[in-house]
C-alpha cells in the first residue's frame, strides 16, 4: 500500500517526462537517507523517487518513538511493494539500492523492472555462499535472538559503529547514528541467513533474465556488514547474465555507511556515471 508521499513522487516523476530513478534504502535507515542523492540525480536530469518500505515513518524521531511499525516486514513483501510502485511509473526506471535495498534492487532487476541498476554493498541473495566473520558479528544484534524474527530491532551506538560507521571518525559515527539510525525488521536478516537452505527463499534473484538490464555492484573496501567476499560473489553470479553488462567497483577506505557519510558524493557520482551510460 502506497502513501501520499509515494503517490506524490510517482505523479511528479510521470509529469516530468524524465527517466525515473528509484532509490531503495536498507535496514536501519529511512527514505530520507537518500535526500542528497535525489538532489544530485535531479540536477543531472532524472526524476528521483525515494519510496519507503511499507509503513515507514516520515522521520527518524517518529521511527524511534514507534519501532513496532517495522516488525514483520519480509524481503518478498517489500520487493512486491516496490514492484507495484514501479508499475505505476510511465517509464521504466533505473533503480539504486543500498544493503538490503541492494538485494531488493537485484530482485527487481531480475523481474525485468529496471532499465539499469546499482546495488551498493548489497545483502546476499540465495546462492551467494561466503559468510565472513565480520558479517556474522554485524548481524548478531538480530540473529542472536530467534524471537527477533518478528520484532523491530534497534542498534546501539556501539553496534552501529561496527556495522555501519567503522570507517569514519568517532565524531562522525555519533552524528550518523543520531541523524539516520532507526529500528529495523529482524525478518530479512533471518531470511538471508537461511536462504541457501530454503529452496523457496524470498531472497532468490533471477540473475540470468535477459531483461535484467545493466548492473553495477559497488563495494566498500572496509565494509564489515557486506565485505568484498559477499559483493564479489554476488557479482560473479550476476556476471552469468549474457544479455546485459555486469560490473563491480570497490570504493577504497569506505564502510557500510558510504551512502550517508561525508564521502557520499563520490559514491553517488559513481552510481550516476553508470546510470547515465544506459538511461
């Protein structure tokens, strides 16, 4: 179910006649984490659309006050939500996603819904086998308690520092935590954790669909949550798509917060450069 905010953005994108770029956030963030990116892409001639996951609050303060609204959101539910929104656009969009948003980006691309896609530090899809120790530690606040599968789980500052903000200063990490961090549903992390044991996993990606379109995977060199081993394994599977370009680039010295921290513009420009080649 879309919100008035989603409806307004879709109507504005359609009225503009420009190619839409849909931004998909991941866990522990809100659509507002893309605001600066949206401005850059709009200035470049695109129509940015920054929808939320179902029931996303409007603000970080509201999210912290009512964490229960995030509970029980699954990968499949969110993918279908974004697919429905994309279906209302007059033009086939480019899609840019971060973390679990990067996984969703690849799911949507595999359904043939995007003209070009950028998956930034994407959560692993079914068939991606590496499981680095740092990823397990980053996911431990959720996976450490089986009851969290039906809960919304906030990160403490220390957990956020390790999982997101390990590659920035202490001062910046605290600012990012206060500005952006919100509770997140536990279900997607459990889905990803058991994906390779569940043939019906909602984290499945059709990487060989000839309608997938060009795909860029961006990896942060120092990312604890989605390190190079996961990003590169995703790339190698996506590379089997014979109909479309598949590329990967590593951003030196960057952690999982690379879309929101002080170096965000370099990542945004890398994504924009790729998108502009095809859209």
